[in-house]
C-alpha cells in the first residue's frame, strides 16, 4: 500500500473533463465489482452521469484531438537517440489503436441508452431530495432484487457504450502522468510559488505528500505562475488555516 497521497490539478478544461470522466469510470468499476444492493445503485449513477456528460459536450471529439496530439508529439521524439524506442513504439501503437476505436464509434456515445426505460426513470428520480426509496421507483427495487448475474449482465451491457471512451481517457491520462519526473520541493511556511515557462504548456500539476503529513495542498494557477498553499484543519467544523511550518513534497509538472 502506498504511503503517499497524490493531489492533481488540471490546468486546462480538456484535462479537467478527462479527470471527471476517470472518476466516473472508477466509480462504476469499483461498485459494479462488489455488486451488492447498495453498490449497484451507485454504479448506475455513474452510467447516468456519463450519459449526461456525453450528451452535453462533444467528448468524443476532444478525446480524438488529444489522442492525435499526443501521438504527433511522441512520434517527434523517435529521432532522439536517448529515447527508449521499444517503449515509445508500444505507446504509439496503443495511441493509434485508441484513435482507430474512437473513429469507428458512430454518433454520440451512449445515445442508445437514452431509450432504456429504467435508466431514464432513475435519472428523473435522482433530482428528488434524499435517496430513491422503494415507493419512489418499485421497478428499480425489483431490478435490484434480481439475481446478481442478471444485474451484472445489464450493467456491463449499458457500460459497453462507454468502454472505448474509458480506454482512451485512461491512456491519455497515463501518458500525461508519466511525462515528467518528480522533483523534491519545500514550501516555506506552507507556501510555494513557481513561474511557468510560457513556451511550454503544462497540462497537469501533481503533488505527492506523505500520508502522515497533517496538511493538504490548495493549488491555484495562472498563465505565468502557480502557487501552492498547504492547509491544515484538525476540526472540519472550522475554517482551514495555512501551515506555519515548512512542508516537503514531490512535484510533477506534466506536459506533452
């Protein structure tokens, strides 16, 4: 088990959207795997949120653009002698495969799920304050009491509409996260600031802290610099305060 916690800060809207998608993918994977009467409603909520995101924005186009951009950038590295060519070729092949999968996906992702009556009923009831009770939606109660294999089959069938998107986003974020080495930094009295090179587009900041650290980072970034304030809050009922001691951490400035 890792003894550190990683905090990530996206620096553009595209990566912010991809991180939200990744969170929903993880939510579905974890809860559908456990498959209890308490887990499956949360897995269904993830599917409904994915339907909403793909309906509101052209996620597929943004994913395709980023895959193409990463492929082009990494392909240009092949001429550098210090590059591990076998590893690079493997990444390029994976990117190309994801590009092909996205291109072959016709129309809006998840569009076919808009006609699934149970998902629409749950989505409408989700706007009610509190949870969905048995009297709100007996059809959902009935589905949740069916055998686990049947529920699992239905959820996998519904999630399959987003499986290609899942694989593409995971690859994109994996490439970004491995695009920079970590440096050891110190925040004096809990404050750290660094200028940004305007010739390099940083896509994500990653801060790694020891689990025993009694603080967390609040990151703000602009075009020319970013700042990190390490905050602590022993009592959630009170306002957090900036640490008054030095904080050591690892920093990644991810860019590709």
